[in-house]
């Protein structure tokens, strides 16, 4: 059973690729969160959690979802983190989570994918993103084959602790907020941002999106807008968007 959380599509892509090769079923944590659905999940096959790395850990909303849900059947679990550079020390937090859930960890691996954090700064040009995606493919396939064969993932060397331990809580308290989002005149009121927000934090008011306080900076609204009609303060003006999948 593969469960993914994804804002800009990278982790969804990796989850779907693993499913293609392993034949496992896929569940979207985004949809579960949106529906506030914390129903028990049963699986005899190992659990495979795929999500982005946010400042050296799994997204809080994903961590909280896993903590809240009762998993029946298998207690074996893989964790895959997609990131733009490094997962830092995510593995330590994954190990902690597994201990709390009594999961036997079959390995944590990271996959470097295009940067999706437009509100945090740098989105790369399309040709660089295409190259990163191409280079990621063999690792994704290898991970998927390892999961299909129920083997343990190879150990990766964790990166420095400062991001995961010190900067992660700072990022959540200082940066993660929907305050900067606005819609421009390009908005057609299609409602895709409202549909995409996993936390129901975007609502159309008089045909234009309005943001509440429950934001995890997943970037699904701004990156997935087909009109590129969402900005985050001045930081995003004139910058390319990155979204993997159909907008
Ligand atoms: C809030 C936030 C924090 C991030 N922190 C990190 C990080 O610590 N290390 C890193 O390499 N990438 C970081 N990124 C980039 C994402 O991990 C990367 O783009 C990921 O593949 C996005 O996955 P998704 O498309 O499934 O949402 C961050 C992105 C966001 C939105
Ligand atoms: S997705 Fe874009 S165009 Fe559609 S309602 Fe939201 S801001 Fe407007
Ligand atoms: S408001 Fe946008 S960035 Fe925040 S959680 Fe919703 S979709 Fe993600």
C-alpha cells in the first residue's frame, strides 16, 4: 500500500511509478486530509510512504496523519522523501515515527527532484528541471524494484543536523503562512486552487480565491494554477512555476 503526500506533484509521480512497478495500491494523503478521513488502513503488503522533505523532515501534516491513522495488517514500512537538494536528517524523524507506530522500517531513501518551493525562492528553468527528472528516473525505478521484491532499501548517509533540528521549527513559525498569497486579474475563477488545497485553506469568494490560516506551504495552489494567477508577495512575480502533472 503506497500513501503519498504531494504539493507540486513530485511525490505523487514517484508514488505512481512505484505502483506501476510493484503493482501496489495508491492512496492520496492529500485527499484523506481534505476529507478529514482518518479511517483505518489495512494492508498485507508493506506500507510505502512517499512525501516531500520540508526543512529536513517530512511535512508536519503528513507526520500527523500517519500518527493519527490506525494501520492494520503489516507493520513493515518504507519511507521515500523527494527533495530539491538533500533530506538532511529526515531519517532520524522517520525512525522516531516508526518507533511510535511500531513499524519495522525497511529503509528510507531520498530522490532529488525539481525544486517546488516557489514561495521560498528558487524555481529552476524548465531545461534544468527536465534534466533533474531524467536523472532521478533510474533511482526511482531501483527503489520501486526493491519494494516490489520486498528487500531493504540501501542505507543513505544523513546530512548535517542543523536544518532538521534547528531550522525546521523556525521555518514553521516564521515562514509557513498563507498571508502572502493573492490572486491577480488573470484568475478565471476556475476553482482548481480550492480543489487542490489539501487543508481546505482556499475558498472562492465572489469567484476569486481567498486564503485562510491553515497552510502548510505545499505550493499546490500557486504552482497548480493553470493561469499562473497566484502570487506570493513580490517574491514570485515574473518567476516560472513548477508543477509535475496536469494543471
Ligand atoms: C516548505 C518546503 C520546504 C522544503 N525544504 C526542503 C529541504 O529541506 N531540502 C530539500 O532538498 N528540498 C526542500 N524543499 C523542496 C521539496 O522537498 C521538493 O521540491 C519536493 O520534491 C516537493 O515535493 P512535491 O512536489 O511532492 O510536493 C522544500 C519545499 C517546501 C515547499
Ligand atoms: S486556480 Fe488560478 S485561475 Fe483557477 S480560481 Fe484559482 S487562482 Fe483563479
Ligand atoms: S493554501 Fe496553498 S500552499 Fe497552503 S496548504 Fe493550501 S494549497 Fe498548500
